[in-house]
């Protein structure tokens, strides 16, 4: 942990806080995700879903890249590449619509990340604008702490996993019987929010979320509801809903092209079996121009130092990843040394000897011994954490660059108001 120095606080969530740190050796800035939970051993860390997913997926150009894992004093910190902002921050203060070409580029990168993740038998389970990070025009999928395996662990999964506004109907109407298609539903909600600058289904609770979906898409058919009701467990699928037609959402997308509306319509389907996969979404005609541009780009093999890390040395079998981006180097946050003027005609050793002679001059009324004892008493009389004077010297070994090992609370940072997210 002494290899990094904390610069500022970037954000805080339920399970972690994110700091901006800089490497002492390379002066490269990183996002350091400090976990609030304590871990007893390295085995517990290697079992984390986020560590396993980052180890397998972080070389993809549209998935957040893992640089280092820090573990000390039962505390865990994950060093990730530093991004500029998330997608929600990029659109929340806009007064005009985002250009459609920019929307297409973002969604193409998102579906590429989801296709690569689903191809490695993992799905994210918490796709939302806050977890889509931007670095210039590059979009990367972040916060893999909620991801789960598709093959080894089957349904039922955890019920309350994704953010409510982007939760698929099978997550709302069943007791954890969902799969990777829930990421496609969430990506469609993100597409609508980026295109209209408003959320599609802003439900206040679970039941209101279902009513919001029914008011726009209409009530699902009896066949789909019977499939949900046949699954075990107590869930909202047993509730009888009043049949509604649904107002639709096309009238809010008059400024968008027909291809974008078609892509959104094909992904917002109640039945997850008929919902397209991420690979099928990439075959949409709206992404044809982007595929031609990507096919012309040269394929350069990425070099990563993850295999040399002691905590990340386990071998994994996965699909060969595409090209990864090189880390972004920034200038060090430490100010440069001032320019010291050259003084000619002065012998520097003599100057130092004069300073020492001046320090030894006696003070009128007090001897040098009395002054030394007074300074010694002043240094020894320190105040402990309870406000009492003590002669015990503080233990300076714990005051490292990770001061108090991420119990750092930067009071100067203004906390953002809490939102639904």
C-alpha cells in the first residue's frame, strides 16, 4: 500500500468507497476501490466474484481494467484504471439531446462488453448508467461486484440484486429465476434514458415498478404470466394484474431514427427466451457502420502484468480477448522543485559553518542546557486521542500513504445528494 498515495475522494457506495490515488513510482493516477468489509485471508479475497470477474474480463477494451490488488490488515483495496466520469454524470445536466451517433457508439461498446462477458459464462446483474464509465469517447463496463456465473450456479439467484429502475420483469415476478437476458433489458433502459434524458421505468417500489412497466408496455400475456407462476417460491407473479394496453414509448423518440426505435423495441420483451442476446444486438443494422470501422483497425496484442501478480496468478480459461488500451499516464500531483539560483563568490561549507555557530550562541538569561530541557519537555508532552497529556510517543508505523487504512474521511469533499441510484 505504500506504493500509492491518496489524492482525493471520488465517490462512496454501500460496500466500498472510491479514492483517486497516484503511484509513487510511475506517477500514474488510478481509481482505488476500498472495500468496507474486512477479510480474514487471501482465500476469501480470491473467492470474491468481483476479483474473479476482473481477472477474467479486464483485458477487454470495454470492461474496466484491473491493475493491482492491495491487502493489508484485513482490508482490501482494488486498483483500477481511472476514468473521467460515468454515463449518468455525462447526461444529467444536459439541456439538449445527445447526438444519435454518440448514442450508437456508446451502446455498441456496451453490447460488446456484455457479449464478451456472457461468452465467458458471466452476467453483470447491475447494468445502469452509474456503472458505465467514460474516458473520452470510450465506454467501459464497471462495478463487477454483482456479477454471477451462468453455468456453475443456476437459478434461483439472489432476488434483490440489480437497481430497481433497470430490473427485468423476470427479476420482479419470480423468486430469483433469471439469467443473462436481464442485462439486455437493463441495456435497453439505459438506451432510452440516454436518448431521452429521462428514465424509462422510475418505480418507487417493487409493485410500482411493475405498474410502470405495464403502463408503457402493457400487461404481459397469460402464457408468460403462467410461466412465471409455475416457478416455485413466493413472488409477485401470483398477483392478478388488471389488463392494460400500454401507452408505448415511441412518441418520446420522435427525434431518433427508426433503426434505434426498432432496436429498443426488440430488446424490451417480457419473455426472456425471445429477448435477443448481446451478440444478436450487435448484428442490428444501426451498428453496421461501426463494425466496418472496427474491422479496419489493426489488431495489436495487449501486454498486461496481471499474470505476474501474486493474488492474480490463478490461470483461467476464457475466450481470447480483443485489444486492450494502454494505461493513461498523467503528470504527478507533487509540485516541482523550485529553481534554486546559483550564488557565486560564496563558499557553501563556510556558510553552513556560520549557521551552526549562530545556533550555538547563548540566549541572555537562559543557558543552552535549560533551553534544551525545555524543548525536550515540550516534545514529550503530547496529547493522546482522549485529550490527555501523555509522555508516550505515537506509533508512526501505521501512518502510511493509506492513512488509517482507508478510514480516510475527506471532510472537504462535498457529498452529492442521494438519488434513487
